[in-house]
């Protein structure tokens, strides 16, 4: 059997990796595993399963649209509850279903019983899981109705698949579906030819009057290891508000009461933290000229809206794989810091007792990068012409 190249972060304990390898060996004794032939079976419906977080979903959207417009398949999508508001408004998806995997939940208790019940509602010709996770492979294998189960074997459980596709290690995550396209014999076209700003859903906000050019600053991120000190954000917002209007987004948990009040009192700043839904917040992004945020779903949304994006990027993930997608080589700017514990491919930590890769990125550097861009007025205005 070909040796598996697992996709695990460098901080995953070797005991866990060894455990998965043992499980893989036993699974191969009881299940026939993937078919040898990769001929496309007779199917009319494909269900894509993406149970992880908002950034993972957003990065996959251009590929989903590409799959829809280039084939005659009915395309279904399975997402977590947190991604439902966006997913159910996607015009290039025929049906959206929800499945909340407890092991992907961040701070919210989720029942395995409910998860299994949700999976049992899925019925499709071909089911494709993008994660390549042993847990996903197990639950999909035994609780989802399907004719064929396709996926990746980078987290264990290849024997549970009907079709095992080659995972492209080190490639940008927007190419996650490319092996599926190859398998289905879908033409290879660049996603920029089929992706438009309007492909991201939003809800209009009528009570806000937006200036012709302004900066959105988003404070939040799903992992504490990727957070930037709020005090740094406040210093940055104060300085940048002297040269451009600033709209601040985030949720109530991103700020203390005192910090909320400080931001609200800064001249030329509109504090929108906790005031709008995710779809309304996307509308604000749609109106802005540029975006400053962290490694989060909103940074990916801003990039997919083809805005000028600045990301204060942590060392927790491989930037070549997970940075926001750029439709232009100058569209996305990463502001990051290489530190002693930098592992190049990312440390994989969601929490960190001392996230120096973020704390050592100081406001003066962020301010300088954005000031330089804003003061180059031709670039500032002409960038909005990207279609």
C-alpha cells in the first residue's frame, strides 16, 4: 500500500498520529477501500461536504460556482450552522443542508446524536468531503446515504472511501476541488473568469450613508492565537482616521465596554461592532475601498469582493496555503512577523499562551503600510476598477 502523507500540524502529538496510522491499518482489513479505476460513474447529483469554519467555506465558493456553470450536475452543499446564512443565499447551489460536527465546534457544545441525525438526511449520487479527516470519513461512511463516497486520505480513513483523490499538499486552498474537477473531467479554467463580486451574498443597510472611499477594520478572528491586541487596533484606528474614514466591524466579544466606548469616540470613525448581521457586515465590506483585518473569514470575504486587503497574519498557518485569494498580485498584503517559534508551515495552534507572532507586529508598522498605500492616490482610486 502506498505510504500516506498525512496533513497534520507540527504540534499534533506523535501519539495521535500513530493512533490514526493504527486505525488505518485495521480499517484496511475490514473494508475494500477505494476503487482502482477512476472512471466517472453515472451520476446526476453531487453533494460537497464542508463542515469547518467560515473562511474554509468562502475560499471554496469560486470552485463551487465553477463546478456549477461547467457541468449539468445538481450541486448540493453541506455546511455547519454558522455558515448557513451565507450558504443558503448562494445562487449557484441547488440545495443546502446543515450538519454540525462537534469536533469543529469552537466554544459551543454540539451533540453527536444531533450530528448523526443531520447526516442521515443527506442522500446523493456522489458525496465529496473536502477535509480528508478520519472523523468525517467515518461519520459520512456510516450515516450518509450515497452511491459513491469520494474524498482525500490526508487525515486517515482511506479504506472508508470509494474514490480516493490525490491531495495537493502546499497548494492554495482555493484549489481544493481541483482533483475532483480532474476526476469529473471538468475543463480547467481560472476561477477569476467565472467569479464576480456579486457572488457573495449580502443584506443592504439603508440607514448608513457611506463616503466614496473608506477603510473597514475588522477586529475578530476565530482562534485566540491569531488575535492582535485591541490596544494596537485602537492606536492604528486613531492614526488612520486622520486620513480616511474608518468603519470598525466585529462582535461584542471582541471589545470590553471601555474599549467599545474609546473607539466610538474617535473622530472620523463609525463603530459598527456588534450592530449588524454577517450579511449586513458583508454589505459594508462591499461599499469600502480597503480592508484591514486578521486571519479570519472576513478577510477572505473582503478578498473575494476584490477589495484591497491588508491582513495582520499570524504564524499559526501556512500563509501560502491559507492567505486570502488574490485576483491581482497587488490585491492582498500580508503583514506578518517571523519569530523564533516560526515553523514556516504554521504551528497549528488555535490558542497560544504568548502569541508573539502577533504581539510583535506593532501599530507603527501597520500604520506605515496603510498610510503609504492611501497616500499613493492613483493606486488608491484605480484599484476600485478591478471587476
